[in-house]
């Protein structure tokens, strides 16, 4: 399978608040909900949710970076969705876009710090 990602993903779980900006092809009932990330990179994240997110849905994601105790806010677009457990749990691949420079810096610092930490203290 060809790799389409621009950057390697860092396996990392962080709490998210997701706000629906636009619902893609069909509108969603919920306008915001709480999730968590499964992995993250500078250009996107894989999120897990109890709500199905259709492809092309635009999101505003507030992510609490647990180890740095910082909050970042990014805009994202759902690129793919996968059913994990019936109609109860889903995963979605989200590509970030139009992210403000200061949020990119926070995200870059977090990813760099996390990679360094993982190299020094492998599990």
C-alpha cells in the first residue's frame, strides 16, 4: 500500500473537543462532542469518536496536549472514516488546514518533545 501521508504519525492520545464547521455531504445532528486522538502529525491526526464523521466534513478541533498542558486549535477536514465497533465507535483521518502559525509552533514543539522523550525513555 502506498503511503500518502506527508509526515510520520506519532502514536499519542490527547483529549479533543470537536466542533462541526460544515457537515460534508449530509448534515450532522451533533455540532460538537468530545473525542481523543490516536496519533498525530504536523499535517493531521487520527481521531476516535462515538459519532460518525462523513468524509469532507470540516472541523475545528481543540486539542489538549496532556504532557505540555497546552491547548491548540486547528481546522481539519475528514479524509477517511472507519467503523470500529458497530454504530458505537468510529475512527477518522483528519487533515489539518489553515492552521495559524502560533498553533503550528505549539504542535511542532509538542511533537519534537514527544519524539525526544520516546527515544530517551522507550516503553
